[in-house]
C-alpha cells in the first residue's frame, strides 16, 4: 500500500516525505511515545497512513482539492485512525483536540503561522516536528528571486525557533532538514 502511494507520488510529482524522513518519524514516534498527531499537509495521505500504521491517531489538514480526493480514497481503510480536515489549516476555526505531536509539512512560507496557530493544541510534553527546512540545500546565489525569498523566510523561521524563549529546538540533517521542538516546561 505505502509503496503504491510512493510510486504514485513519484509518477505525478507529488512531494511526499523521503525514506529517511519516514525513519526519523518512526523513531520520534517511538522515543516520545506519540499517540496523537496533528499533521499539516496531507497530500495523498502517505505520511498520515505511515503514522497510523505506527499506531497513531492522525488528524490531518489538506487544502488542495485533487489531493483531498486522493487522500480520502487512500485513507478509507484507516478511517478509525485518520481524520482528514479538508480545509486550509490557516483558515480553519473549528474545534480540535490536544495532540502529542504536530507535524508541519505544508506551504513552506507559512511555517511560522502554522506553528503559532497550532502550538496551543500541544499536550504537555508534546513536540512539533517540521520537515523541509533546508530546501534541498540550494545555493542561495543561484536560485530565482522567489525561491531566494522562500529560503530567507525558512531561515527566519529557524531563527524564530532557535531564539523562542518558550521552546527548545534541535535541527537534524535528515532528508531536506527536519526539526524537533519541545516546549520548555
Ligand atoms: C509536502 S506535501 C505533504 C506531504 C505529506 N505530508 C507526505 O509526506 O505524505 C504538502 C501539502 O500541504 C498542502 N498544504 C499547503 N499549505 C496548506 C494549508 N495552509 N492548509 C492545508 N494544506 C496545505 C499542499 O496542498 C500539499 O498537498
């Protein structure tokens, strides 16, 4: 099942978490005994299904209509464990529970907004995991203006995490750059 989704993503240029990223998630779920996850960025449901198979209950946001339809189909066998919220995470104003982990894997320019909006839903001792923080290790001098602006925005987000007095963040050179943020208790 997961291999079919991975192949679909490859064939249709859907960005999904890389294999190293999945291993990192697996270890993180185990190390922190994660049972409930809020994911921002479902795409076709690949990482959500992976986390469900690791025993988590996953609530996941997706705003793209095509992705929503595909994800609905794929997560159908896991409907007891995965709840898809087919809305823009930044516009959502419904009710949510509290989560052991928030996994941010959506529009890179909005990471700080996701972080600020959803960290109130972290349980005590909960963590925030971000993916794609290094943007493929691109050389900032050799990219388009818009890509440069995106890289600079991600750098500002990393500084925001590093200097935030209420949180402690560790960055990992896994895939395109991942991080784990914990609230300072
Ligand atoms: C990198 S993909 C997610 C990959 C997925 N987590 C996986 O590894 O299988 C990012 C997805 O986030 C969605 N997205 C971006 N911004 C969003 C937002 N504000 N609210 C909901 N979904 C968003 C995009 O439509 C896209 O499908």
